[in-house]
C-alpha cells in the first residue's frame, strides 16, 4: 500500500476506485506482496529445502491458497473443511500438515486416505485413534508429537 496523489493505492489501484466497484466493507489482498513475502521467507531456508505450510486457519480464501500453492507452499490445517480446501486448490497432500485439538475419527480418516505429510498428535487418546484408523485403512501415517517439558515460566523476579 502506498499513497499516490493523496490517494491510498494497493498495487497501483486506488482504494477509492475499489470502493466504487465493490460493496464495502471488503477485503483487498496484494497477491504480489503475498508472493514476495513467501518467497523471501522460503529463500532464507533454501539450503535445507523446507516445506513451508501456510496456516489455512489464518485465511482460507481460495484465491490466496491457490496462489500460495503455485509458489510451492504447503498447508497447515485444523479441520476437515480446511483440508478439503487445501486439496481443492491443488496443494500436494505431501505438503499438508493436520494440527489442532479434537480431531474426529472422520477427519483423521480423510487425512489418512489423502496420504498427507503428517498429523500432529495432541493427546494419547488421539494417537490411539490415529493408529486405529491407520490399521483399519491399512495405511502408514506419519505423525508429529509436541512435547511439553513442563518448564516453569517464572524465570524473572517481579
């Protein structure tokens, strides 16, 4: 965003002009800035060839997700709806991570069937459920486990 001739512009398009064309309020995204931000971040880690997964929870706009897919982004999803959106825009299933608490058996089953990169396990009962679903579908499933070392946050005296 920049001001040009006292007018706020987004990618050289006047915001005022947009308000005349589209009903307000509305969201306006800069795909050029989105691409630039992603590619700059990706370039920082180019030597290790990362899989960068965009949080679909933060914005599930299909146009944005499609643009991110085109430049190599994966997806971090927390629901079956987000998983289906990521798949709909063509994000490679091997670049999809399923996070979040309270995953249902249906969600886990869909994720396992789609052969996503991994499912982050949030509890012992969820690990058991993922194992059960994987066995039922005769599929191996990669999981991620977050550990809480129970370190106290009281490190500074007040």
